[in-house]
């Protein structure tokens, strides 16, 4: 439905001819030297579709013909009926009509044709109030869980107190997948089309197996001979140590409760690994504790860093929002587990 904003702005999805202007916008108004402003090949891998459309929605001033507001988005699948998207870079230039950024987000579902749109990495001081109060969206802070290795001298983490872990009562078999064909033989994505966001084989292959910069390890949780969940990890190197980032969880959420033995073995078998950490929202906390995780809290003085490019030894909160209050959020969603520098 048209409103007063349409008198001044054209709202549309970007195309390949807009890429140069979008990259210039990011460099000038988002962050100078940002990877999406200087690495066109990676920009296209993330946002360019085969039909020439680019996954950014734009508000263009009708008189000046300039981009005044934009929001990137990343698809969780290529299934038109069950396509969910995450928002990415979201910026409105000063001097525009009030709440233009919110207006663009209001139109995101219609412009993208998605079933549900979500965001990861919201600013709790600026974005969350707009998203929660004005746009009536579900918002929350992701839990940050971790499991420590047996170290005395941590370099990545700062450990003042060794937390007590729960010993789980379940144990499921975990198997490694080396390519998308192996996944397709064992794991049925379509069983989870009603999960928000729905992640299909295209997404798993594009996001993890074929990523042009990062290397990911994909595993399946097997129960009664069936793989009903995928778990994905990335090893983050810092000096002579490693942080194992548990970045995605796809499938039956309760199965995480039975992977404690696997996680302990993964830690012990990875030379230099200090810990495994896991950001998530939407998985029952008790199931995560059953796997041997504990949650980051400020009271014990422990620090489990999130930023490595550059490295920042601080605890970092990640806020999220969605149209669906039963959404599952993890670290690899949207653009949170993305390189900030060219490696």
C-alpha cells in the first residue's frame, strides 16, 4: 500500500547495476574499508542471484536518484514457499524523513517475497526499541554458552573460575559429512520446512561447504539410525590456540542434549583448542546444559571472546529479532560469522 513515503522515495530490490553504488555507500556511510565495500567477488558471492538481482532493498530519492537507505538480506533457502531471510547491513542517511529505516524494514517482507524475516546483531540501544516497540517484532538476546578444555594458561579466553558442568544422561552418535551429497543421503531438510528459518540444501552447500574464505566442519546427529540434526563448527585460530565456534544447528532441537561426549572428544582431539562456544536462541536451555555447556555470565569474571578480526577479549552480547517468536538463531545466521578482513 502506497503512503507518503512513496512521494519522495522509490522502494525496490537492487540489481547487478546497483552493486558499485551499494559498495560505495557501504564504504562512505557504513564502515570505511569494510569487506563488502572493497571485495566485489565476495560481495557477489553473498548477495548476487543468478537472475541478476542483488539481495539489498533500497530507498532511492526520486529527485536526486541517490540511495538514501538500504538493507541487505541473506536467504536461508531458495524455496519460494518457505523462504526466510535475515537482514544484513541496515543504514539510513541523515537528513531524510523520520523513520525511513523503519519504513524500509516494514516493506522487507513484501519486497523480498519471504515468509519470515529475521535480524541478528541488532543494536540494543537504537535498533531494538524500534523493532520491538514500533514494529512489534519479537526481540531477545542470544544465550552464549561455552565448554572449556583442560587448560591452565588460557590465551583466548580469560578464566577466573572453572564452572561446574552438568553430566548428560544421553549419548547420540555423531558422523562427519564432507560434501552436500553425503548430507542429502542422510538428512531430510524438508522435515523442517515449518521451522523458522528453514534452511535447505542450497543454503547448507552455499554457506558451509562452498564458502570462499572460511572452512567449516559439518556433522550429523544420528538417532535410531537416522540423522535428524546437523551441527556446524569453525576453528578460529589465534596465535597458537584455537577457539572452536559452534556456529549452526539445523533440525530437531532436543538432540543437542546427547552430544556431550562428542564435544569433549572434539576439544581433546584438537591441538591448542581452549573451548567450544555456542551462541543461540530458541533451543531449550536444559538441553544445552545436558550437552555439558555452561552460560557466559559477568559474575564469575570469565570472558569468552566473540571478535577475532581484530581480536577483542571481551564478552559480547548479540541481539536478534523476528516476526516469529519460535525462531531459532545461531552464530552463522545472517552475516555474524563473516570475515571482516580479506584473508
